[in-house]
C-alpha cells in the first residue's frame, strides 16, 4: 500500500475537520498522518501535519502546546536538509 498517499488523505481529512471546528478529531488525524510521514522522509507533508496539529491545538485553547509543536526539532535524519554537491564556479560555464 502507498503509505504516503494514505497519510496525505489523512491530512486532507484533518483540514476538513479543522474547517468544521472539530479540533480534537483534526488533531488526531494529523498525528496519525505524521507517523507515516516521518517514516517516508517527506518533509513537506510532515511539516504540514505539524502545522495542522498546531492549528488544532491553538483553536482548542492550548496555545502553549501549539507553540511547542511548531518549534519541535526535526525527528529523523531524513528531515535534515542536504546541501547540494554542485558548486557554481566560473569553471562550470
């Protein structure tokens, strides 16, 4: 099965729940999605999951938890940005 695809569906469901002001359900869906996404190494979707969690926490009155969630350090090596090996020099042109 495509775990990233399933996690992306969960993120979309979480967004819908937040729009409907179902903050606890949206939070749970975003947390479930993040578990799959941490394993996949997809940083963009992982950050979206964290943002949705922070939004759900903030809207449910847990502003301190929300701030901590957005400032949480990276959890895996796959989330560490890689510097490009290519250097722009006059020799490349």
